[in-house]
C-alpha cells in the first residue's frame, strides 16, 4: 500500500524557499531556528520526492478553480435579474424562448465578428432561444460610440438590423462610418443622432451596468456567453453553442 504525504505543509515550506519566508513565518509565529529547521526538512524532502511540488501546485490550482467557480455561481444567482431580465437590454431570438443565451460583445472585436454568424444561425435554426444582447465596449472610444448608437437605435426599432450590420462591417468605426451603416439599414441618421443625444444618460448607465456585471463574472474580454449557469469566455463554434443550449435545457428540466 502506498502512503500519501500531506502535501500542503510541503507547499507552505516551498513558499518559504521561494522568498515568502517572512510573511509565512510571521503568521505561523515561528522562531528563526524553527524556520531554518523547516527549510532543511523541506529541502531534503524535495530532493527525495521532487514530484511533490508539481502535485502540490496541481492541487492548489484545482482548489483555486473550484473556489472561483463557486464565486461565479454565487454572482450568477445574485445578479440573475440584471443579467437575464433587465428591461433595458435588447432581446433577440424568441423573446418567449425556453432557454436564455446572453452575449457580452464589442463591435470592434474580431472574435465577436467571427462567432456572430454562428449565433445568428443558432437562433434561426432553433427558434426557441431567448437572446440577450450585452453591449460591452472595451476596445476604445470607437467601440463606445458604436454601442451608444446601437442602443439609441432601439428608439427607432432598428436595433437588431443595426447590430447585425455593425457586426458584419469592417474597418474603423469612425462617426461617418457608423452613421453610414445606420443609413444603409434604413434609419434616418438625423433621427438616430437625436436619439443618441436624448438617451445618452440612460445608455451610459446600461454600459456601466454591463461592465460591472462582467467584472463580477470575471469576464475580461469578448465575446463571452452566459447560459444554463455557465460562463463561456471566448469564441465558440456552432456545435458548441448547440451543445450548451442542449445542456441548459436538460438542466432546466431537472430543476
């Protein structure tokens, strides 16, 4: 029978060897001779069983991931209404769908543009997905202006068409480019500009709320999706999206 060694005291001592001796020693109230003795014991142990370091680090990483996931699940629960049901959020797909898919995106993000056709195909083929748009402009002033224009287009009932046009557009998002795209979707540019000015305070609050939500869910880039109690960071393909929807439906039936 193999005897397993408790690796966490070893890991703590490894931290001593890596330069954290004073902080660790203070918290443990060790005397200098005791600290020296621990160094000797750990050094000897690591010479005989160097694999303990990798095992300790792997275990620590797993515990950190578990703690992070628990924190995210807590945040999903606490912020459920703001995340899935906020009245100011644009909603696409089937507003009465049995599963809700949330996307945080930036119009200048190449990965958002890459995944966009798959998201639209998913919504069209499934027909029972409620899709929540989370404007998340993190790539500079042009991203922010595009988001402001998109949110203002809700007043003109053109949000989904404008969102799709912005997602498929290429090049920089200068004001002229953004308004040119708006015009191609059938919007009155002057009316859009008036809507942007009138709704700026409200839309600023929406964008701040999205930024805060993203921070709570440890979302630092785009795209990011939330569905069925999962947070998926980065672009995924159509088959992965379908699998996530299937898992969310199965989970909903079980609850």
